[in-house]
C-alpha cells in the first residue's frame, strides 16, 4: 500500500485539486516569478507553512504548488477547514495573499496572530475542540460502530462517505472517509499554542545541566510562571520574537493520511501511520520551541 500524508489522487475532486485548477490560469504570469525577484513575501509564507511542513522549500514553486502546500498545511493544523478551497494568489504589486473559497484571508506578510484570528472566524468546533464541519460537501455521514464489519463494508464497497469523530486513547479523535478513490483517515488532538510554550519552557529548565541555575529558575517560576522565568534568563527581545513566531499561533493538531486502496488492511495501516505522524509532529513542535527559548540560556 502506498500511503502518504500529503498527496491526494489526481482523479479525485478534492479541495487541493480544485485549488490547483483555479490557480492554473495565473501560471503563465505568476508562476514564472522567482522567490528572489519581487518582494512577494515568500519567506514569510515559507515560515508559516513550515510550522506544518518543516522541510518545505518554496523557491521555484508557482501558485499551484504554493496552494497545494497551503492545503497540506491545513491538514496538519487541524483547523477544521478541509472542506474549504485554499489558494495562494498573487495580487497587484506582486505580493502573495491567502484565500479561502475565493475570500481573502490576509497577506502573507500579515502577522501570524492576524492570520490565525481570521481563520478562527471560519471555524466551528464542538466541546472537544474538534471540527463540526464535514469534509465532504455532500455524502453519507455515519457513526462508526464497534468491531470491523461496518468499516470493512464502507472501506471496500461504499461510495463517498464520512464518519463522525470517534474517541481514541490519549485524547485523540479519529474520523475517516472517502471521496472518489481517495480513502483518508484524520487523527486529531487539540494543542493550544500558549500551553505548548509553557511545556517547552519546562523542558528548557529540565535540560539545564547546572543544578543551581535549574533550581533558581524553578524558584522564579513560582513567582512569575515558568515562561517568565525562562524569558528572564534570555535577552529581552526573545519575548517579542516568540510572540511573532508562527509556531505559537499555528500548532499541529492533526494528521491526515490518504490511499487509493480499498481494503480493511489498508485502512488499518492508515490509522497507524496517522497516529504515529501526529505523535511525532507534536513532539517536534515542542522541540522547535525549546530550541527557540533555550538556545542562549546559560548552563545548558
């Protein structure tokens, strides 16, 4: 089985495919511009998307590729906007901007906090922070039963369908569906950016080898909180850098895996890969914040 977190089947009518089709007419003009020419804000877009796609390189990418990367990032951010067509468009003057279903979200040079706030107005969440929006615009939506009989029939024989969220261990929820030949599994666990920073700050303190300094920071944490204690050991500018960091506002909450196979075994493999991917990605984002918070902390 060939499963991947980022590529959907070409034959499927998905948000990613639609974004590619709608972006295609602009390719003759916008796709030819390089990352180093007009000040289009590409470095800011790359910094934003790398919160979800750490190895992403946008140099040489046209609007079609940028829109596909934005769609992939939304799968990892888990904002519940997978039903929306996400695009990167080039506006008058050459600057890049983000669009959702044809509506402007903001310019790529807007602050991550601004962009996150705009996306938040488009969300609909249940009491557990999971998206209440369906992925499919229409189709059969089911609540999965225990055992494998029902899911086997859905995976192997059903047309387009989508399940409701089902709870899993470790605070994780799972849903699955098919659109055309694209079978997908999405796993979700909500992570608040500010809580993530707190976790990273504690990790910074735990990694300090100087026991006296570690005790001192723990004492300061009782007075001003763990984040305040760590920031007090850094330069004053780190607080501003942290506030502007895309990682604070665009956290990884989900993982989505796709396949074209129609078998229960393929579906089980998707689940395992999605769960492993989410665990790895959420651990990695803490490590990135640890590196930001602790790179110049004395005693490390």
